[in-house]
């Protein structure tokens, strides 16, 4: 369009062109900002809503979990394993050498109190829930957990030792509110 | 003088490659860059494209709301409240959708009255007009079902009243109503089907709008003078001239629209709809949304013992009862629009050259506003009488005034062409004072 303008009125062409270019750029930029401002709420509405976030923290009473026992609780729609480890399990977890692990990590880095192991119960391979929490379930070759989907074996610290999973079971953000209550999230 | 030329980007090799296989760019060029539009369109011609944009806003916000809404009688109200309080920007998206409904009707009503004032429904645009009335009906059905979804008191009782209208149908009325409800009252099955259809209808609307625009582009826009374009001096390309004008109008519209959304979001709403639906307690005063008020007034205007007794005496048995008469009047008030092109046989389109029709147009517009006012008032005292007179005038306007004017009105002389009053040498011989050449073209 600027071309035809220039051809029709050569004496104004230079001035007219820069002004029109400026106006078009300014309009375009203004429009782009507007579109972004409108798009933002529509993208943001897909994120967790306030009530969903309000449920993101839970408190668990762990006083009833005997040594050697584990429970499964739901947190943010996913299972969390809480295991009251035996002395033998703690020792086994501490004794593993880094070279034997796929994702080397010290047991002490994965627990706040050695007898309590808290893990997100989702296999790091493709998201299945590993067996080994409830009584009678197979615990795999390393006495921790075993994922039935593709055969990942986790040890008594929830670390991946064998199978296709790339990383150790995730440790969620948690804290001890008291000796018997754990707050997750 | 305006240039009608294909845009430069049509020569781009990628564009040409695609266009050779799917001529979408040729189509765009033809309908935007080469599409001739009367050069004298005023701002009343903004409202068609504006309505289209509002529909897009409604579809985008509606699809978003559906991601958070639950169509169940026990969950619907709370899910809407959750949208308002918890969902990120849910309040904004819902208020845009809520006020968008009202904005859609404002824009479309202006669009319709513009068509009536300038005679846009006349040959060869009858089908264009009829498709427009179909769009209006679809919009009304969509809006009605959408209003039921929040499951507040007005939602529930509005749905009850409107679906009960169908019980007026002779013989099969009750059967039809049960079929609509999917039960024996407005309940969960009703809510479910309304949600399903409320989601579907906008896309049906889009389809009819495509036909509407197709019909429009067959002969091009009517214009304020109401005479056909007679050559290149009467037209300018749609793009950029009217795209830019439409964008400006859109800007003004959006400022007003944002004003309502942010400063008076419940201006068009009823407070009662923030009370959860209660099937055991009817609100004291049921009113439909404002855009249905004129039709609601017509529904209530038919006297309870007028046509009923009259037909009883005549036919010996009740063929029409008052309820049915009211329903027929209400649907008739829209049905009459379908035949408007054939009721108005005046060859002159624009009111500018119809000194009498122009007055009756304004009287009709006021009549519609009066009906809207009456629709919001309780049916008692003076309001009943005003409602009846206004309803009678509504129909008289179409079945008596318009045909008679077409026959007896003395219309003013039409200009020779659109450009002639401006340029002075439009099509053929110039006449009178209007032949003066103007400085600005």
C-alpha cells in the first residue's frame, strides 16, 4: 500500500511513509499487548484453582504405624508412602555403595528421621504405583518396592536399583509437626 | 479513487502453492480486497461484524467456562460459585460471558432495526433477512438455555415457565413438555440436555452466519441511500476501508463492554439468580432476561377470556385457549419478521426517502421499548392495558401500516447514484441542488 501511495504523491512520499510505518507498528504493538493481556486469563484459568491449592497440604497421624509397617495416603491426587522402617532396613539402606545405584543418593539425604521414610508413590518410569506398601505385596529384589508395570525395583530408601525407571522415588516436601504428626506439602 | 487490486502477498510462492491446491487465499482476496462495498456506509453498518465478534467472544469464554462447570442439579450452582471464587480469573471469564449475552442482543437488535430503517430486507436480500431471523431465533434458544445452567432461582423458574409454554399446544402439549423435561418437572435430565444443546447451538449459529454472509456477498451491502451501486465510483474495497472502520467501532464497543464487566457486572442480571434453585418455592416476581422482555409482554398481553370465549362461541368447542393465544402471539411476533419482505412492497428501501414510513419506524421502535418496559412490570392495573395496546400496535405495524404505506406513501425522489449527491456527476444527468460538486471526495 505504501508503494502506491508513494507513486501517487512523490513529494510527500518519504514523510508519509515513515509516519504510516510508525502508526502501523505502534498499532500492531498495542494490539499484541492487548492480545497477550486477554490471553493471560484464559491460560491462567487452566492452572490449579484456589480450592485445589487449598487441599495441597495434609497432616497425617503416624502414631498407629508399627515398625515394619507402611501406609499409603492420598496427597494432591497421588499416593504418598509412609514407611516405619526396621533397624535392618535402615542399615541396608545406609550400606549401599554409590556404584550400585542408578541414581546415587545417600539415605540420609532422603529422610528427616531415619525410622520414617516418606515418598511420593509414583514410579519415575511411567507413573504407575509400585507394590510393596501393603502387607503381602511383593517388595522386589531389594525389599523396598516393585513396580509391576515395567519391573522397576526400589530399595528400602526408595532408590531405583534395577529396571527402566531413571530416578529414585521422589521425596515430597514434608515436616514433623510433632512426634506423631507429619505435614505433607 | 479506490483501487480494487489483489494484495501483493498473493504473489508469494508459498501462498501460490497452497492457493493452487486450496484456493483459500484467492477467496480471501476476493471477499476482502476486491469485494466492492458502498462508499457511503455509516456507523450503523458496524453492527453486523460486531455481532460476529461478540459471538466469537461468547464461544471462547463459553468453552472455557465448560472446563469448570458441572451440569448436575446438586453441583451446578456451587460449580459456578467456584468459578467465581476459586478458578483463576474465573470471575472475569464468567462476567465476560454473562455480559456478552446482553451485548450480543444489544448489537443484534441495533443490527435488525438498522435493517428495518434502511429497508435492507428488500429484494434481492430477502433470504439474507430470513437467515437473520433464523439467527435471532437460535440466539434466543441458546441464551435461554444458557441462563438455566447456573441453576439459580431465576434459572429454574424461567425454565419452568418457558417450557410450560409448550403445554399450550393442543392435544400433545403435555406430552411435549414431558419430553422436553425428561421427567415430570424441570430437573437434572433437563439441565443435562440444556447444557449439551447450549454448547452445540453456537456452532449451528456459526453455520447459519456463514450462509448469512454468503447471501450478503451475493449482492453486497445495502446502504443508507438504499439504491443499488452503479459502478466503481459508488464503491470502495472492504479492506482496508471498512475493516478499519469496523475496528474503530469494535474499540468503542469494547470500552463500553469493559465498563460493564469491571464496574457493573450484574447490571443486566437478576439478584434472585444468586439464590440456589428451589423447586418448592417460586420467587415473588419472575422476569426473564431484559432481551426477552418485549416478547414476554406480548405473551402476557392476550386477555384471558377474549379469544378463548370468542372461539368457544364460534367453534362450539375450545380450539384455542388464552394460554395458547398468548404463546401464538409471542411466536407470531417473530414469525411475522419472516414475511416482512413481502409485507413491505414499497420499491424504496431507505427511510430517508420515505417521509411517512420514517415516522412509523420510530413509533414502532418506541412501541418495542414500551413492550420491554411492560414486560418488566407485574401484570396488574394500567400496565395490562398499556401492554395490550402496545402488542396490538406491534402487529398492526406489520400487517396494516407497512402494507398500506407501501401502497399510498408518496416517496421522495431518489438520487441517481450513491456518488451523485457527493461528486455531482455520479450516474448520468445531475439534478437540482444535490448536483453541486463537493470539495472532498
